[in-house]
């Protein structure tokens, strides 16, 4: 299995969230491929920007679902989102400024964050939302 292949074990059962997660994995895979193929700074910067932008939209969808279903874990979950956004925007700024990045460490961090966050936090949210809609 490649670094950013989608794993069905990460499926939450919420069609929109799962589709967005698959897209996040695809964008991360594209960024990883561009890094491995030593594409230019502009290409990698554009892919990084696209991943960040898509992630922000995805987080907004999840946070709207939290609000709509009165999710009790909202504060913690949103805190995880803010932490990732802060780390990735810092990374983007450093990259744009020409700072050399440990790209393997960055990709490993991103893979681990996605797998943990989706496998733990997003599954809790999806389960909560499913039960709220069933009630």
C-alpha cells in the first residue's frame, strides 16, 4: 500500500465525509508524488496550497455537522483542526520563503495525522451524527 492510498477501514459511514477524506488522500498523494519526482518549487507550492484550501473546506463541513448535531466533542475536535491548520500554514510559509523542508518527515506527519484523526475523531463524529439523525 502506498503512503496515501485510501484504506476502507477509515470509512466513517458518512458519504460526504468519506468522499472528502478520499479527496484529501488523493491530494496528499499528488503532493507526495510531486516531491518524489522533484518537481519545481512552483508545482509543489501550488499542490500544497490546494491541499490546504481543500482541508479548510472539509473542516468547515465537519464543523457544521458538529454544530447541527450538538456534538459533545466539538471543542476537542475543532482544536485538532486548528492545530493542523496552524502547522500546515507555518510549513507553507516556510516553503514559500525558500526554507528547505524535511519533506519525508512532513509527508509522514501528514499520513499519521490523517489516519489517526479520521480513524479516531472523525469516526466518533460520524457515529454521533448517524445516531442524532436516526433519533
